[in-house]
C-alpha cells in the first residue's frame, strides 16, 4: 500500500545500501530508462500520443492518451500510484499501446492540481512532496473515484481510436489498485477486465469496500499482491478469493516475490523480472477484452 509503513521500509532498505535521497530518485529513473519507451520510441513504434482534457462531474481531468496511429483498439484506463501522472506512467502506457491498446493515463489529482504533481515516485516521501499530495489524496473518496471511472470510460467510448465493440480494461498501481474495481463498478457494461498491482485498500469493513463490489461488476480480475503487503495483511488474499468466488467473477490472485511498488519503473524497489511476469499476466487478461 502507498502508505508510510511501506515506503519507509523501502527507503530504509536503500539507506542500508549507502544510497542518498538523490541516489534513491536516480535508481527509479534508471528503471524507467530500461524500458526505453520515450516519445521518440513511441513514434517509431507507430503510436500517437497527446495530453487530453476529460470532462467529469467534478471538473476537467488532464490525462495522457496514447494509442496505435491506425485503427481502433480496446480502451484502457490506467490509474497511477500515489506519485500520479508523470513520465514513468507515460512510459508504461506507451509500452501497452504498442501491444494494441488505446491507453488513457489519468491525473487522479485533477481536482486540485495539473500533472505532474510530482516528478518521481520517491519525491512524495519528501516533506514538500507530502505537503502537495496529502490534500489532493483526501479528495479521492469512494464516490469521487466512482464518478471519475464512469466519466473516463465514457470519454474513451467517444474516441475514434477506441474499438467500442470490445470491452474496456483498467489497471491501477498502489493506491490506484482499488480504483480499478470502482471503475468496473461504475461502468459494468463497458469494463471487462481490471488489474490491481500492489494495490492497497482492496479489503475493508465498509459496505462499499472494493472486495464487496465485485458482485456488482462484470469484469475479470487480476490481483497481483506484493509480498510485504501480504505479510502485513495475510488475510486479504483469502478475502479477495472468497469475494470473487461468491460474485462468480474470474480472478487471478497471487502474491509475488517482490515488494510494494515492484511494477513501477521509477520505484526504488522496481523488480524487472517480476514486473515482466506481472506484465505478461496483464496481457493475458486483456486478450479477452
């Protein structure tokens, strides 16, 4: 989960290796560089990309939209982690677009700030980063996210690059993980697949906790859980399985041998081997859209 416990643990591990905060940030940037999906690479791959403005009931969300230059393709809504829409998320979106998807990376903080709010995953651990993020994060209530998810799905359906005969996919990282379930709940007739990578807050006592919404969706699921998140809340994976089975929703639920944040290339705990394995499972999920 994108909280003080997990990120403090990650930072402490790096300090133990003798890394400064500057090194901490640079290590994440190196992960993004390894993927090499910058704007030039995207153009060479035949992709079109631009920043877009998506109307929602609460205002206008600035977002990054990338898709193959020709044809219509399944739409995907990508919910970032706590650091928000930034270059690392654009890198991930370009890679997915090259597989044949029209990908919308949203700025979940649009109610209070334009993207990028932070430049890197590590920056939010600084006092300045926390001061920026905290009030923006508080605006992301369950109701707000649900309204947003419905609006994003509707926007995708209005784009020529999106094949409306196919279902929409949604994926989220860390705090964005549970937002994928809320998106499937918000637009059940359109969202056919949802993937959460090291997502937090999926299981809870509230009547509208994500696990309790599965029976009100029509999506298939991938829940990729970090080992340190599982150690902290070992019952969550079992609760997700019970909820998915009760809802008769297909769900792949697995604890990965990697720490919270392992899928994000500018994360200090980025694990390329396990990230690629999770990526393969995402593509398998989306192949059914």
